[in-house]
C-alpha cells in the first residue's frame, strides 16, 4: 500500500522575524492553517498523523496542525495533492494581498509517496525521507510573504488574528515587567509509536493534549502560539492568575501529556526576559534551553534562563527523572505564595550561600551539617519564622547535591519576590 508524507517550512525562520506577539502568532498560525486546509481536502483518507475528524476543523483559536502529515494514499492522490497545494496557497495569497508567486516561492512544501509493506510503520519509514526533504529547503530572497505576516501600525486584523484575542502588547503578559517564552517537546515519542497499532491512539491523544495545554496556558494568564503534535510554544507571565509559578504550569502540562501518552515524557525550555528584551532573542533562548539543555542526557527536563534588565543572566536544568529533586524543587516554588519570604531575606540568603560556596559544597551530602550551617548563620530572632522554609531548602540541597542548581533556584525566588 502507498502512503504520502508531507512537510512544510520554513517555520522557525519565519518565527524569528516577529517583533510582537501577534506577529509571532500569525507566523506560526499560517503554517497550521495551510496544513489544516490541505488535510481537509483529503479528510476521507486514513490519516496516520495528525489526528483527523470533523471536530478538528472547527477549532480556530489556536494552530493545532503541526508541520507534517502522513496518510494512506489512493491512485491519483499525488497529482491531486499538487493541485491542492496550489489552490490553498492561492487562497492564502488573496487573503494576505500578496502574489501567488511570492507565497509559492517563500513556502517550502514537499511531499513524497512511497509503497510500504502492510506491517510497516509509516511514521518510522517516511520520517527519514521527510527529514531529507527539509534539509533541501531552499533559501529565498523574496520576503514579501513573510513581511505580510508582520503587523504595521494602522493595519487592520486579517484572517490570521480576527476574533482570536491575541495580545499584541507584551506588557500585558508580564509579571513585574518580565515575561516567559516556553518551548516544549515530547521525549521518546519513537517508543510511543513503535507499534503500528498504537499510532492512531497516540495521534488522538496528542490532539487532546494540545487542547488541554492551550486551556491550561489560557487559565494561567498566558497565550498559546502553537500547539501541534508534541510541540508547544507559548507566552506566559512568571506568576499566573492563581499565584502559582511558571514551573507549576509546566508540571501540569507535563502530567497531562504523560497521562495521555504514558510511554513518553515532555521537556521544557523556558526563557524569562525583561519587557524590552528583543522577542526574537527570547525565542532563540527558549529553543536553546530546550534543545541544547533540557533534551540532553536522559531528557525529561526543565531548563530555564532568566535574563535581567541589566543584561545579567542565570540558568539551570531540573531533571524530572530525578523525582526527589524535582518534587522538592516544585515544593520550594510553592513557598513563593507565602509573603513572609520577602526579598530582603532571600537577598541575604542567596548572598550567604554564594559567600560560603566552598564550605557548602563540602557538606552538601550531609543534611545534618546543612541544618547546623543555617542554624549558625541565620540565628537572629527574625529568622525563626523561616524555620519551615529552611527545612525545605536543606532537604532540597541535600537531594540536589548541586549548589549551582540550588543557587539558581534561590536567585529565581529572589527575582520573583522583587530583586534588588
């Protein structure tokens, strides 16, 4: 039997041109929109990915179609797909008021049709071919299409943003003038779809995960840019409407992902930036945190970087496979809701830890000695109210055995509470 696999781009190149949230949304959504229109014209076929039913075409609030599709083809489908692509691109060109040639030259849409055996896994078999197609993407000098996705002062909303309540002012997504860009990506997805009989179930599970993730981000006070397959990109404040942190939100999303797809996990790259920090740099930092940090070693991690107004930055990686450390990290984050843990105290604490780094590294494995350290250096009357906090901190330090990780965690807490 024959299968068709299709890939579309250049997604990331287009995203990097965005300077405002609506531009970023438009740059992402246009690819999802094109894929949705193509899928809709072949919806009677058996789709391997993405998950397809009548309900998915009714969702317009966020892009839920990712950059690849695979379906079981029938005679004449390859030729029909060529015509379909041109029809969809012509429709997009008219809606964006740019020429068909500009759209056709900029977008990189490639597909392949292959004969596979009845017991073959279409995703595993076609992915190398689609990867090769992506490597052959041509770089065009014509930026007319990409520029059409950028909003200029006085422009009216077009079909990309009409009725989608997209915040165009980054300040509205900020907490104390800082905002987050979060990239998430599934780990070990090959294991989840290794058995051909699991593919349909996983595709449906991914669709529901994307819907749930979008709702979670919205309730937190953030804004989804893209949610398709196992990929997720969103803006969010550092502290949400419910007073929980960005890490609590990511944990909720990750738990939902693993509930839907038990064989896989979810890694996150988080870039926390000052309101005037360039959007394209924040986007790049988030991707680096995900792919160069979180998805290394055993993956299933949260990597974050905070870039302050001064230009100084700090970062660390929390490995979720180390359940004890991860849970203690999350528990420590909940203390941010307690106003008694004020910035003056946290400033003193993180300064003391930095000053005694050598000593603490020597006793980091010994919880009793760590307790003695804090009893000796924080023994003033006003420190007694922080006993529970010290107990949690010591427990986290002993489990982590990584003072740099602990230091970055405390710097984040101090930053949230009102950094000096």
